[in-house]
C-alpha cells in the first residue's frame, strides 16, 4: 500500500475490533457519536474467527467487516497490517480508530505507515472542526498542554485510544448489523515467530484496574509499604482496586500496571478515592472522567481538591477510619 485515500471520497467511521477487549465497546460508543455528528455510517473491522456480531448490534455498528484468519495468522502483525490496509484502501473510511492495547500499539502504526496516513496515539478526546476534520486531542509536553492534532491531507484519520478513556454505552436499540466477509487471506511470513502457547499472567502488573467500579489511588503522601498495606485493607473492605500515581511506581513501591495518568492507564470508575495525591496534570488526565471523586490530602492547596466532588483536608489514617462505614453503606445500596 503506497497511498492514502482521497479526502473528498473518504466516508464513515471504522473501528478495529479486538474481541473480548472492553476498549472495543468503548470505541463503538465513541465512534457512534462521531458517526452521528457526521451523518455517516459506523463500521467495524475484525480479523480472526467468530466475529462478535452481538456486540456490534448492541452498540450500533452498521456493518461488520470480517477478515477470516486463524489465531496464528492474526498474530502475524506484519501480514495482518497488509490485509487491514488493503481493506481500508478499498472501503475508504474517513476515520479509523484502534485501542491502544499491546496489540493496537504494534498494529496501528503499521497500518498507518502502509497507507502513508498520519496517526495520533493515546487520544483522550475527539471533536470535529468546521470542515468535519477529526480533532485528535492528547496530552503533550509532559502533560502540561493538551495538543489538538488534525490530519488535513490524508485519509483515513487514524488514532489510538487508551482503554478506559470512554464509557461503553449501548445504542438506543439493537442495530441490524450487516456482516461482510472480506476476500482477504493472511499469508504468514516465513520469519514470523510461532507461538505454541499463551499463558495468562496473574501478576500485579497485569491487573486491569480500568475495569473496576471503585478505585483507591495513592500518591507521594504514602511513604512506606506498611502504609500501603493499611490502604490495601481499606480497599479490600469496600471492594476496590488499588492504583497509584507515578511517584510510587518510580520508587518501586507499586507496579506500573497500577499506575494512573499520562504514562500509565486512563480509567473512569464510578468512585475514585485519591489518597495523598497532589493532582498534577499528568495524573489528572488519567482519572478526571471518574463519576465521583473523593480527595484526601493534608495539603489544602493540592490541585486534586479542585477536581474533586468531595475534598477532605486531613491525615488520611484518621479520615479512612471515619469514611469506611459511610462508603460501605453507600456502595451496598
């Protein structure tokens, strides 16, 4: 693939499907919003076996394009990117979105490169300008600014989104999604590494905190493993996952898989309790879409207080003992 699609003929929004990944449902929802604003169709592209038709119907996808492939063929990202690029070249969507998963971070730039199209990674927000160009918004310069990026000369407009950035919301009613089998065949390259077995890791680093309804996050105000242990007990009592700001990860007190922020994960739980977190912009971009935020910090001037629904200035040990029965009661309702 050597050229991108023509801007004047590009039409529609397309989502790359990773079956079983929450980010796919989140992108269906955001893609539907963009498609409705453009008055254009929402389509999806799936590579593999057994396309997730039910999900596509529930989330308002008009057409689901299927490139049949074995698990082994689908994991050959170099060859998969060729097939995906050929389909995009032919269908000519205006917007193409992928999840910033382990797979997406490899496949998305390969596809964009084959189309000679631009790509913006780790977007946190999308909007449209007066010409219906996609404004791709993401943190830049250490999170100190929000960059607004527009692809004015190439199509599709490619972007990746971190899991947890958007909420997954059903369409008003199920869509009569059309399944289209693409005449593509993935020929595995001779140099591809064969994977005989995949073992699911259960390490702390692989915990999917972005799927938790309640998150207790800790920051630089927490000084030791003993204090982390106290907060873990609190989190367990209320059925929450524990997360962290970058400072504790850099000190080796928390694994990177639990880091929230620009260089970590983006989450949007129903309840986010921030303990000892100052609220630097780099952290805020990863949690500001939480439904309800409680901040506990002894520094009354900490920026996190301005982002919170409930702001508590005090010593966290004393606050948690008072807060525990209240939160347990509210969550039980």
